[in-house]
């Protein structure tokens, strides 16, 4: 009886791991590079806009993770790392009012166009 119980627990664990892998495979990963070309005072304003955008985006339906990274040796280079439950959740975020507002406000200080790339997890 004990062997059957142990085998049952192992089967449950294997199913849970398989389900977690299947779920992560459905996520959409988005990496965006943002370069700011602005004097120091404007750079601080741009950083505040980026932080506000991240805070707003972390509340969007379907978001798994939404993080802002700043390059160590270049204060004006940023990477936004996003994980979405689905491509439709990302599309809804892209058309959300706060996203449109952010892109409009940040546009004047961009050093280059947004470099936004969509990825899927390989396993």
C-alpha cells in the first residue's frame, strides 16, 4: 500500500511539473531596448516616465512580469523585460491608454526607435 501511495505522489509531481512547463511555453516574452538622448535633467524625467510606465503596466491583465533594467555603464540605456500570459494580453497592453500616453511622452527624448522583440520559450 505504501508503494502505491509513493508512486501516486510521484505521478502527481510529474503532472504538476509537466503542467508548469506547458504553461510557461504559452507565455509571450517581450524584450524592448530604449535609448534616451537627452541632457541630464531630461534623462531624470525620462527615467520617471519609464518607472511610471512600468508601475502602470504591472497592473495590466495577463502580465506575469514587467521589469525595467538600466545598463550599468550607460545611464541612458534601458531594457524592459516583459512576460505575458498570452499574445492577446500583450496586444491589449500595447493598445492600453497608459501605453499610448507613455510612448507619446517619451518620443521626444528617444535616441533611436524602440527595439521591441517578441520571444517564445524553447524547452
